């Protein structure tokens, strides 16, 4: 049996392109004792992967040149010599960008195909959903009547943040990059206001109009000029959850922005960066609530699904152009039982 792989061919300078990836195909052996042969069904592409392409110390180790990129994958066990897994099981784990791969079972977990569509385990019931839940509820601590602003609001995390904030009785303002996304946030997800930052001539003025009572919670997925505008509206005791800084992921120089420490000081604000793994001990609680809300129809969820393993790099690069609404995934194959 052969497997396709996608390697990191070179480290990007600035915005990555197709030349940073290399496709290879090679034979894959049968699993040894204690191993699994896995067939990829869905592969996640996420903005944080851009940081791992750099040879720099961070919360996750950098990808190695000439080795496969890794990320969230839902896969099917097609052959098992592991006591805890059987052929036909569906698993979730951090795996290489390959059509087939071998695993020793560490770091992968079974998922129930009956709970929700398999792709949801890479989105609203996976890392993005957990990130939204933990960042908003454990850092933001929303209270009824407060104003919440979400940047990157039409992405996998932002859409969930805004809806949970609405469930908690907050006024929610989303910032996104197209009129279609703005309409989706307001008409489908129930955001109170949404702003297209690309077509709004004065983002600070638009935010001031949308937030007449100031900002109590800012969930930041973007950074840059958008965040600078939000900071001017922070209320006393405001909370800022720093989830992502996509505005800087492809920067080739250190950007300079407003010095916000005086604002944080005089308004007694909390600013906290976080990685979802910081809250691993609370994942069961988060997963229980997210699953219940999805089943009850209280959380709506959008996916942008690209078909085909060969389109993985294209789907990843599209993240930095704002091409996705909700979670961006690549569908690799169907389950064998459904073929």
C-alpha cells in the first residue's frame, strides 16, 4: 500500500506559498505489534500552523524541513495490532499530513461517530470549540448585559465565541472581512452588530457606534489595527483574551503599535494570552456543554470543506486570505463502511 505525504520543503519568508510544500508518495508497511494503520478522513488546517513553519521557539515545536506537517486529523483504523483499538474505529489525534499513517496509539482517542458528524470533532467539538469555550468563559467571565467584541468573528473560534456570549446574555459585536460574513454573523448567528473591517473607512468610529456602552470583553483572534481600535473603548475591569494574532503571522519585521499599558493600568483591565491546552483539566466540562448546545440547536456551526488531499496546501493558504467561513477542513476520504 502507498501513502501520499506533504512535507515542509522550506521555511517561508513572509506569506507562505505552494513552493514551501512538497508532495511525495511512498510505500507504507503493515503495523507492528502495538501499532495501528490509519486512513485519514478529515484533516484540519489552522492559522497556528504558520508559526510552526518558523524555526523559532514557541508553545509547540517547529516543523522540521523535509518532514511531514502535522495537525488535527480524524482517521479510521484500517488495521490494528493494538489492544485498545479495533478495525473500523474512528480516532482523533495530531497526525502527519498523509493519506495513511502508522500510530502507536499514543495521543489518539476514539470518537463516537453517532454523536455528531465526524468533521465536528476537528471544529466545534474539538480544538476550536474548546478554545472558544475556555477563553471566553474562564478568562472573559461574561456577565449578562456586558458587551463582547470578537475579532476574526467568522472563523472557527470566533463564531462559537459569539454564540456562547449570546447564550450568556451579552451584547455581541463581530469583526469580519466580507459583507457575506457580516450578514452571516447577524442573520444566522444572532450577533447584535458586525463590522466589515476591509470596507469600513474608520473602524474606531464604527466600533464606537456599535458599542455605546464601551467594551467589557474583547476576544482577540487578530491583533494589529483592529485591536488598537478596540482598546480605546475598554471599560473599567475589562477582560481581554488573546487567542490569536493572525495579523502578524506573516510579518517579516516587528510591528510597533500603541503602548496599551497605561490603558490597562488606569482601567484595571486584565489581558491574558492563552493556549487551549492550559485548560486541559476542564475539557470534559467544556465538551459536555458544547455537545449539549449543539444537540439542542443552541450553537450553529459552519464548515468550509475542501475536497482532496492534494488541495491541503491551498486550503491552508486560504486561511490568510480570509477565504473560509467557520472551520476550514480538507476531506480526504469516506469511512470504509460507507464506501
